[in-house]
C-alpha cells in the first residue's frame, strides 16, 4: 500500500517524536502465521460483539427517539464532535509521530461501544437513549469516521496519505452485517437476545485474553512501547474529557439528569473491539507495530474512570437520601400529628364540659 512508504521511512515511527532517538525502524518480530491467527481471532471477536450489540437494539425504540431527536442529535454531536477533536488536540499537544497520531485519531473517531450501555445502566441513565445512541453512532460510522479522519489528518504535515481509507471502510461494512443480524434476531426471536448477549460477552472476554497472550509471545518486550508516558497520558485524558464535555454539552441543551449521564458515558466510551480490528487489519505489521494494542490501554482507563464516576454517583445518591425525609415516614408523621391534635382537642372539650 502507498501509505506505508512514508511511515516506514520515518525512524521508530511508532514511538513519540519527543523520545525517539534511535535510527533503526521497526522490524516485525511476529511470525506471519501468528499474525494471521490474531487477525482471524479479532474478526471473530468483532463479529460476535456486533451481533450481541445488535441484539440490544429495538426498532420501535429507535423510531420513538427519531420522532423526538433532540437527545439523539446532541448525543451524536457529542460523539463525533468532542472525541475526534480531543484526539487531534492531544496528538498535537504531545507531538506524536505520524503513525501514533493516526492510532489516536482512529480511536477518537470510533463510534460508541456496548460497554456504554452497561455503564448507563449502572448510572441509572436513560437506557433507551443509550441503546439508540450506540445504534446511531455505529450506523453513522460508515460515513463519519472516514470523513473525520480525512479532515483531521489535514492538520498534520505528513499524515494525508497515511490513513488506509479503503480498508477502514471495509472494516466498517463488516460491523453492519453482524449488527443487522442481531437486530433481526431481536425483532423476530427476542427470547434468544439475552442469551446471545451473555454468550457474546463471555466469548469476547476469553478471546481478548488469548489475543493479549499471543501478542505478548509474538512481539515480546516491544509491547512496552504502548506503555510510554505520552500514550498513557493520552489514554487517561481522552475518556475523562469525553465524560466531562458530554455532560456539559447535554446540560447546556437542558436534557434531564438521566439523559445527561447517558450522553456523558456514551461520549467517553469508544468501540474498542472495532478500533483494534481496524488497526490490526488495515495496517501492515511493519507499520503499526505494537500500537494496535493502544485501544486496550484506553479501555482500561475508560473502565476505571467510569467505575470512579459510578462510585461517586452512588455515594451522592446515598447522601441525598439521608438529607431527605422518607415519604412513608412523612405520611406517618403527618398522620400522628393530626391524631395528636384531635386527641388534644377532644380532651379540651371534655375538660370544658
């Protein structure tokens, strides 16, 4: 592919430019057989994940939100406005090399993932909005992701020819087919949807462990490149900025509290499985190196920060409950008050008589 020439000519293209002092470029240490095995496993994981995601989508709920699209419109703007811009700014701020900047941009331009639905449930968000937002961002990814990558790549001098748009488009088409299968199953055989979703989650977790293990065996110490301070900082900041600005944007447009929490987690959560698959399938091994594992680092921070938010939200709820009088107790108190007043009045009348 043409885009590999410019990147390979750059010494240590997968390292941060501020720390890359070596003159030797990356040479693949993973055998072709293992590389192909990991690619096949990733395609299987993505296929199963997207079927599971499709099983959570209901056509009736999507139609309902489309009739009143305010929440969905704000959510989509947050997803495809905040995250790509955040990725671009962080890549510029940390002065990343070309291939590292591409990885960050692809991660930032990805649609929302199924994890956001679980987090929205834990935060007592609007589940219908959460599922519809995930559905819409996934369907819109086919057009929005290549467009945003093209636009933001103009901000880098040597990045215009570095993105394999055709391969990315093929990967995005791949996610629509299993997603459509999941929607059909949920529409015509809804009794199987929950089982498929649970099985899909188990398969995904098992295969992710297998992928990490095989990659560690194949690449070895080079995997530590992904744990460089600039990439760790970006992985920590991106979801945090997404959560924060997603909430602020929805508050500006006066969505209710449940919808604000939903838009927040939907904005910060990316489809990690899709991102990893695109990076591994669309780029040759000698170009991408170990950087295709960056989304996993992002996912760890994404989950950890979401867990902190959930704990804070639960603590806030418990604190507010203590501040407020229980409605049942209030009714009992008012009844007791009235009974006491009536008894006192009768006693006064009896004494007067």
